[in-house]
């Protein structure tokens, strides 16, 4: 993969359900961050869509190589979840394109603030969030027990 323009961002379709696990499970297992709630989210992506959120996928030719879920939480706050890119497609602009797409989706949904939660072990993800202007904030109301970082920014 050499050109950033060689992939596209698309909305989730049921035929891509296995790709969600194929993208998320390797990094969750590698960093020992897999929790039951992760499996629930991957098993039911329509729960985000039904509430006005989105599941965005990066497609390279016929392969889904990256993903991010957008959950609307109410009062103008949304969260980007399960942000991931298959290892062999990292460093090619896929993550940047997904981040731009999820920010646009949040704007399109009329959101004011977007949140990401993460773990300090995920250095590349944290660098990307910082690059996009996310700032570290206090984190006490944890949905994911293994998350220890919360960042947010205006949409």
C-alpha cells in the first residue's frame, strides 16, 4: 500500500461484521486490554447506528483494514470507540483518514464534544489523538475497566 488515496472510508454493512473482530481483537489481545464489553460492542455494531451513531470502515480494495465506532452519548457529547487499523496497514494514513471521517460524522450529527478513552500502552493512538487536538482530561466514570486515559476536544 503506497498511496493514501488507494483506500476509502465507508459505512458499516453486515457483510463486514467479521472484519470488526479481525481489526480489534489482535490489538486488544496484544496489549492485554480485552474486556467483555469489547466483545459486546463488536457483536452488535447496530446499537451505535440505531442511536444515530456510525461505524466507519477503511476499505483497501476488497479488504476492510480499519475501523472506528461513533457513539452519541447525549447533550452534544459523543465518543469514538474501537479505533483500530490492521497492523500491516499502519503508517499509511488510514488512521488519519478514519479520524477525519469520525470528526466529520460527529459534526454531521450536531455534536459539540468528542471523547476518546484509551490506555497508556497505546502510544501510537495517543499520538494521533494529540495530533488532532484532543486534550487529556480527568477520567473517573469508566466504562472500560482497563482504560486509564480520557481525552476530548470540540467537534
